[in-house]
């Protein structure tokens, strides 16, 4: 059984179309709407959307009483499937039109003449009538999932506490008519429609039609006493039918208020949402299949349309963002272009300043190196070559006697650790002099690298 979320009940009447929406879980009336006959229904109330996939919506339409045939039969109590089979065997006899041209369903009534007998109301409608009715609903964008007969709920809601005839006035094709329900022995025995002529002696016509129904009940054996008359109506209609019955029959008439239409719709919603799925439906299967396919197609189209709209919005946002970034880039390029000349001149000036500063530093660095060498050169060590190359490297070479080699090493260490303005002058790496002895003379040389940058500092 489907888990319904809400249920819509549509009544098409000559004066107006009425739509009720009920919450299936609580049974509460969510919304009620009334529109002109043939007018469009409120948007979104009965239309199904993506939310209907997980919040299922049941659309029900009440069939007008015209061309509906009701038959009451009694069957042995059994399972619902067996009763369906028994009804199908009797359809040829029950139906006023060929079985191939009808749709039908049945309703079980709780009242029964005996414990082992079940009263069944068979509803028969000509297929063409149903198709024409569904066509009218489609023009109002109402796709019905089920078709129901409200008279069944009216019968089930009214408790017949005595034997007699219960008359339910109605309009059939604009004529005064009524459904007559005959109760005897605590069970429903017969259902039939009577129609009053538009002109002439209505009371007499009513008496003749009721007399025929009484004779039929006596022939079948369930009507054994004089029936009591009940009119289920209110207002002017109740008074009119009470007058017809008193004038035509001369018997007392009891007037009972009918179940209000919204409450009757609630009865239909409860019955339809809890009905046995195996019960034949008045809605032809091909319509149900077509409506489901239309829903699927509509949801796909809406999904594709939403995707297309989102894609178009994304493209518009992309091009707008591209234009804004391009505009900002153009402004920046214009600014760069406007300052490029001064920027280039600044770089040139900076480079020139660095060159001049480097020359100044090198000039003083060479003098500092010469002063350090002059101050630390031991007596007896001959300096033959003083070279200051690449602005970073100091190279010294000369000759010394073999007994002065140790003094040469101390001289090298002294230079390596020398400071100017409390800052190391050279990189403190493991520098040792290179020397080569040639007889009584030793030729030596070593190189020191100036500490010029912050990276060179300890």
C-alpha cells in the first residue's frame, strides 16, 4: 500500500468546482478551494512536482451521479479475492451495458442480514462516460489517480436504525432526482434512482415510481412491512421532497440532515487511502499509465530546464567576471604603462648608485687590506706581490727563509682574523699558506676572501 502524504478530492458540480486537500496522516483539512465550473484549479494544489516523489499526492475526482449504476448483492462471506471472482461471474447479469464497455468496482458494507452473508455494492459506469469525464478534467489540468462515488460514503456514514426507504435528493442532468436506499433486516437491500418530471404531477410520478420499487422488494421477499420514509436533505430541498412524499404517499416523512460535503470528502479520502489495492478501479489502466508517464516526462523537462537556466546563469556570471577582471587588468596595464618610464629610470639610477657604492666600498676595502698587511707583516718575510682582484679576493705572495715558515703561518692567521670597525674583514675559512722550498729560499702565497655581504657575516 502506498504511503500517501496528502489527498485531493475534486467535486464537479453545475454551480462550482470544489477541491479539498486532506492530510492523510492526521485527516485534517489542509485547504479548501472553489472555482467556477470549467475554470482552472488553484495552481500547485493538485499539480504534482518533484516533492511528489517522496511526499505522494493522491488526486481523486468524484464521478457525477449521472450514468452511474449501483447494484446491491449478497454474497457468502469469504476473502476479498473470492468475492471479486463471484462479482465478475455476475457482471453480465448486473450490468445494463456490455461488460467490455464498462468499468466497475465494489464496496463492502458492514451491515449484513446474517453472519455468513456479506452485503456488496457494485458500482458500474460506462467506459465512454468515464473517458469523457477524464477529458474534461484534463482541460482543467487535473489528472486523477482515482475516481470515486460519494454516494457510497454517504450510505456508509448514515446509520439506518430502522427498516424503510432512505431518499437522498440530487440533480441528474438538471432534473430533480434522488437515490433511494432500501434497508430491511438491518441490511441494505436495494439502491435505485428515481427522477421527477420537470412538468406535470410530480407527486403522482413519485408515487408510481416508489410503488414499482415496493413491488420489486415484495417479489424478492425482503420487504414484508409498510416502509417508513426518510429524506436525507436540508433546507429548501428537504422541504420540497417532504411535500412530494406527503402528497404522493400520504405517509409521515422523517427528515435527516445529510453528512456535510467537506466531511463526506474526508470519508472518501480515508476510504481511498486505505482501500485494498486489488479492488478494480473506475479509472481505466491506460489513463493511469499515461498520467504517470506525463508526470515523469514533465519532471524530466523541468529538471533539464532548471539545469539549462543554472548553466545560463553560470555562463553569464563567468562572462561578467571575465569582463570585470579584464577591465581591472586593463586599468593596471594603463597604470604600468604610465609609470614604466619613471620605473625604468629608477632602476637605472639604482643600478648606477649600486655601482658607485661598490666602487667606493672597494676603494676603501683595498686600502684597509693594504693597511692590515703592512701592520701585520713580520720582519724577515718578503712580500713580492699584492693583488686585489674581483673586488672580493686578496692574494699575497713572496719569499721567506725556511726558519720563517712558522711566522708566515701566524701572519696568515692574523690576517684571516683581522677586524675593521669591529667587523671581520675576511671570511674565516681554513686558509693556510702554500709554500715551496727551493734551496735556502721558500716561495709562498695564499688568498683571502673579503666579507662583503650580509650572508658572509657570522
